[in-house]
């Protein structure tokens, strides 16, 4: 049972989340309706794939909703091939792409799609997603297809003036990137916010109030065919949720979550992070040695975006492919109600 040392004002629930699974369909993905009085800001496909040499390619594209308020992200392409030690933004490869602000969109049967416009300068792109499949093609750069892993995930956070409704679905993908065979995961997220809101920027209840400490989406498919998929957040006050799924069809959710992160002494990235669910189940983050996304720090988003792998403590299964793209924020702290350091 939760206890309250201070009493919030009316309509302030001290950052308590509502979390649960959601059934994925193309029709729902294409739907532009409001939820909880909040406006759809955009779809956010993002993820990481790896080639046979272990190089990481991390990509994100903003599929801004009509009449929404965009943040600076349009298309970001990163890889470890630039310096061999970190995930770096490849400005040269981005320069030739169509940086579409508001995409063409539609629904074919039960498959939602988004694409560049014919008049957009730069090389064209197209994404599709449904309750079973996914594809992402950036002409001349990457071509990925895959299948939905488990079910979608959703959480809702009410606030006095702002709120956030956030939805995610993860896909197991394979294909080519820069002509090389790759495999990994793509998360297709959606965010509804107060009118005029933009994730990580305007009217963001979590980020603008410096509330989150650890925030990740992850998926791992093991060599024995089993898998884990999840999403979780740990922050200050009562902020936090976790939703976990596996190949057995088990879907578990909780808001009883704590977490800690230890950052690099002279840097912003996590050397170690752990979460504890309902006081007993512990998961740990294994940072990829090349997983630091250096070019985000001090840019947009300012938080230390990072790749690696999440596993339950004591799990010895051997992974085949995985993604754990998330962020910690040294400015915000190292645990619930343990505040941090400004840049």
C-alpha cells in the first residue's frame, strides 16, 4: 500500500501511472483520435540492428501527426562504423534522405502506412505496420521487415495541466543496412500529449519536470527460441511502471518498481542500472561497450541515449538478437527521489 507524506492538489496524482497491454492492429495504428483529452503528437519508429561483425545501426524517424507540434527530430541515422567505439550520428548519410515533416499516411486493409511525399527532396522512404507485420525502407540505405513480438504496451500518466498517454509495440526485424545483412528490433511508439505538446520538449510532464531516472524499451530473442519484451520507467515521487511479456503468453504489469543507476564518473552514460519489481524480482542492464549515443548528449534529446541488453538477474540464456534503447539522466538523479547534477 502506498503512503503519502505530502498531499497533492486536486487532479494531481503524484505521478502515478496506469499501465497495461494493448491489442495491436493496423486500424488502431492509423487512428488519429484523441485519448483522455490528449492530442496525438506522432508515431516514433526507432530501434537498433546489428550485422555479423557486431556493428550497431540505430535509427529513428518522426511520423508527426497532422496539426501536431514537432520537436527537432526528423530522421536520425547512427552507427558504430564511424569511429568503431560508439554509436555516432552519420550526418553524411542523413543529408541525402527525405526529411519529411508531416508524412503521407493511410490504411490498406489492416496495414497502416507512412511515407515521404513525391515532391519531398531527398531519397524516399516508406513504413508499414500492423498487428502482425512491419516494414521500413529507406531507399538506398536500409530495408527491414519483421513480425510483432507479443502484444502492444501502453501507459497513461495524468497531470494537473498536462498528461501523457504512451503506446509501444515492438517488432523482430531482419534485412539489410548499408548493404549488409542485419537483425534486431524496432519499437513503434506513439505519444498523446496536451495540445501543443512535443515529446522531450514542450508540455512533457515527465521530461520538463526532470522526473525520470531510468526509461527503457527492450526485447531479447534467445537462441533457444524463448524471448522477453518489456518497457519500464523509474522516476521521482510515485512515477514508475513496468510491463513484461514472454513467449509463454505471460503478460505482467506493475507500478511497484524501484531502480538505481550508476553513471560513468566523468560521463553521462550508465555503467550499471537495475530495477526491482514488487520488492523481489531484479533485472539488470548490460551496457553494450559500443552502445553510447554520444551525439545526443547536449543536443536533442539531451538525455544519454544508450544501447545494451536487459536481463533478469541470474538468467543464463544465450541471446540471438536484441535491442535495449533507452535513457538514464544524470541531471535527474540515480534513484527515486535522489536528485542529480546539472550539465
